[in-house]
């Protein structure tokens, strides 16, 4: 197989495998990958799951004496810390999310590879049709 076609095929296979792993609810990563954060000297704790949703929020009854605005700020601090912890535990996530230009460049490169391969394929079909017509 042509090198570009092989590289594209490998990329597609790897992407498909990774996506299917993400979609499998029985995946052990689902149960182990999480982020946690705390605020108010550990009296407010949050846990975020791999889907980016809040899984757990623990509020010590002592902080209920705080003003509602202060308590809300502490909850936000704990939740955001949990989400930051989750992002930090996923390799390559920051690059993929934070660098859209790099992602666009990768997609452009993949599109160029696909178009080049399709052009080669179309040329081969055209050549085959001409040979058949000559017979």
C-alpha cells in the first residue's frame, strides 16, 4: 500500500480505537480517571469525572455558617480545582484543547494526505479504464 495511504489508514484505525474506548461505559478508565479539588481549608471538596461532570461535592456543615456569597466562591474554587486536576491527568489534552492552530494544522495535513491519495487512486482507475478500452 502507498505510504500516505498507510499512514492515513493507521490514523483512522487509531482514532476509531480511541473513540470506541471512550464510548465503552465498562472501560476501567471511567472509574479511575477523575480530578479532585478542595477549598475552604479542605471543608469543601469536589470530584470531577472523565466526562467533565461533577461526580461528588462534599460540604462540611461548619462552612454553612459562611455568607452565601463566600460559600458559593469556595464551591466554585473546589470545582474548578477538580476540573483542572482532571485536565492535568489526561495526557495530551491541553495541547488538543488549548492549541486549535495545531489541531487545524494536523487536520489540514490529513486532508492533504487524503486528497493526494484520492488523486492517485483516481489516476489508477483512469489508467485501468484506458487499458481496458484499448483491448
